[in-house]
C-alpha cells in the first residue's frame, strides 16, 4: 500500500476514535427546551429515583415553565397535551420481577396503523409482549397520511421543533403526535413534506431522504421529550442510521448512554444509494463513509451496513437465518461484514399474537374451535371455504392453501412448475396474494384450467386468510429464503399442517414428520428443487389418506405447540439485560 494511502487510513481511524462531533444546533436546542410528557400517557419525564430527590417547589416551577414553553411552541390549533383525551387500555401487571428496562422501538411500520409485511406484525406484537416482561416501551413511527383516520383523530399533540438535517444546514419541522394503546406508547413523527404519500414506501429516490430524516428525528424527539431509554431497538434499513447518528451527532447528549440493537427482518433490502446523496441528506460526518462503515463498492453508501457497524447488538428473526446470512448464498454481499460482526449477532424466532390468531375466538372464522374439537370443526370450516370460493364441496378432499406475496423469494416458481401434478381428483388448491404479474396470471390460468379444484384469489384480504388457515388441511411455504416466516406459525395455530422448505425460520419452527416414531409437526424438503417439493406434498397426501389417525395427532400437536411471542420476548428481555 502506498505510504500516503496508509497515512490517510490511519488519519481516518484516528478521527473515528476521537470524541465525535457535537450535536447539531437545533438538536441541542430541542434538548434544552424539552417538554415533559403528559401524565395520562404514564411515561415518566425522568427516572423516578432522580425525581424524588428534587424539592417539590423546584419540580412545580419546572413543570410550570415547561407547560408555558410548550404552549408557546405549539402550532395554532394544536390540542393541549393535558386536555386531550387519550384512549388507553388497562395496563396488565408485569408477569415477572426481573429488572425493569425502558425500550424505544424505531421502525417504519406497525400494525394496525400501517403494515406491508411481517415487520408491521413484529413492531406491534413484540412491544406488547415486552410490557408483560417488565419493560417500559415506546414505539416511534412516521405519521404517514395513509394511517386510518380512526387512529389519527385520537393522536395527542406532544410538541414540535426545528431540526437541522442536511449537510448544508437545511432545517425541517419535526412534530410529535402520541397515541397510547395496550400499555404501549406510540409516538408519530409528523412532517407533511416527507410522509404525505399514500404508501410508506414509494421509490428509493424519495425513500432515502425520508428515512434519513426519520432516523434523526426519532432521536431528536426522544431528546425533546426527555425520555432516555436503556435500549433503542431499530428495525431494518429504514431505521439503520439511528445507531450511526447516536454515536456521532448525538454523542454528547443524554441519549448516548442508551445501547442500540438493530434487527434484520430481510437482508435483501439495505438502503443503498450513491455517497453524495446520502451524505447530503443525512448530514453525517465524512469519517463514517469508509469501507468499514457505510461505504460499499467505493461509490455507494449502504445505510443498513452503517447500522450494523455502529449498533451494540444485531439480531435476526431466526437462528438459522443468522447463520445463513453469513454465507455468500444468503448474505446479499454483506456476508463478510456480518462474519466480522458475528460476535454481536444472534437469532431470535418471531412469534404470533394470540389475541389476533386464535381459532377459538376469531370472528373471521365461521366455526370457532380448539384442540378438543378441531377435527369436526375443521371439516365444517373446510365446507364453508369450499362454498365461499366456488370449489367442489367435499369433506374427503385434501385442501392445500398458499398465502403469500407472489414473488420469486416465496418459491412460487417451484409451485408453478408442478401445479398439474399437485391437482388431482382428491386435491384442491387455494391461493391468496398479490405480487409479480407473471405469477398472478399463471395462477389465474390454473384456476380456469382446473375450475372447481383451484381458486386463485389475487388480492390482499386479511379476513379471508383467516378462513383459509381454518379451512385448509395443509399450507405451502416453499420459500427460496425465509428470515422467519409467520404463515407456518399461523397455520400450526389453526391446526393446518405446514409443508415447507428447510431454510431460515421455517427450519427452526417446523420439525419434519417421522413415520417411524410418529413425531414432527410438518413436511419439509431441503434443496430448492421442484421435484423435492412435489415429493414433500405427496408424503403429506399419503399420510392424510392412508394413516389419517397419525395426521390427526399431528394436527393436535401443532395446535398445542407454543408459537406465541412470550418466549421470544423473554429472549429479547435477556438481551436487553446483558447489554445494560
């Protein structure tokens, strides 16, 4: 290596090791003019122990000053924090007595406000489960225009401030709107310029500035509200710059004591764009744009890679996927970087929300049932599904469901290749989803070719998906890769046998059936091959028609299997305690 290049590299490393750049002017101002949270949200403005040490007179004076400042800063027509109603369900008592931790979740989507995939389910269900594990949880989201009005109208104005964002000092408005539900506080970052589209994700040209702003505004909002969490838990590339901001521009704020976790839900999406654009919109210092942090391919910046570098811990949504992404086959060009950071990488399998996915109480299911009466009630649900979808009504048919985004990742090329061999006089197939037009048209063709035996519902219909889980006998999940997968967990909860490929979370949650010991809870295949998928389906058919009592036992085993968030939340709580 030339001497001048070595000296330059050494200089960059020295700069990174020195104290980081102070926070931008308006961020510091926001921290100094912070407003205390409303009492009704039950979010303390400061640790209880410190608050008790202060004389009452001082606290009263401070509260009065803050209220006055908040009233002056609030936009015209804003609802005062303390006078606005907040809808909050009764908070359950913590289920354990481990040390309490405060956690801020930062992500781009969350059910029921906005959801495009599994990330939305996790952002909703995991915080709710952590409340039962003695955690204070705040979820920070963008306030998209597409959020239903029934939630928008119940949001409470918490304050607003200006924030420097771009490299040239350009400033933007940051508003905070709050909603409390099931013991979790949801704070929405409000900015019409960035979040006024009908969908959370549009295109990379627009999304890069949007999520640079969101990552920095989320931290600035925590500073403004003086809510300093023990853990800041970030999700996917849209929030990946949070750890980078925290260790650079926010390094001299009280937030710097928080530890950061970055969870990878799907490594395929990383937020990669040219360096000048991300450098301008993020306003980050030059030294983070190096090959060990944000830089890739010499000319691009990778937001997810930067987050992996600066976070204290990295998690993925299953142990197998945590191993897979360190290999070239699944690493999406980040496998060397992930192997380097393997010491802080671990996999924790997702769960499902039993309040939503419960066949005994599900209002979308015609005939509710539990493990005791699943065999009879599942037949009734099958008949109802066949009638709804125009299939031949017959209890003796094996109904195979497929609920998925119609993309290459989901292994639909394998299904497409063997559909004529799957469908016979004893088998029916139900497909639900939207995606690639090639697959949409292909499945429409099979519906016409095998009318009465195949139904292709090219749509997104949450209620119908529940009825398919309840009425189908088996569910196909032949994914090319699957970080965790929730459909196989939903299927088991409803007594529907999963047929999956052994990858990612599918391998971690589905134990292959063993005909000699009559154990297992599904059918699996390993290599990505259409013939092996057909073999797994035929093994399922053989058991269903020739050893029905073994099939029925597996149905009950699946329904008894714990696939809730409780175990996963306990593992995350353990990680939080280790980091703090």
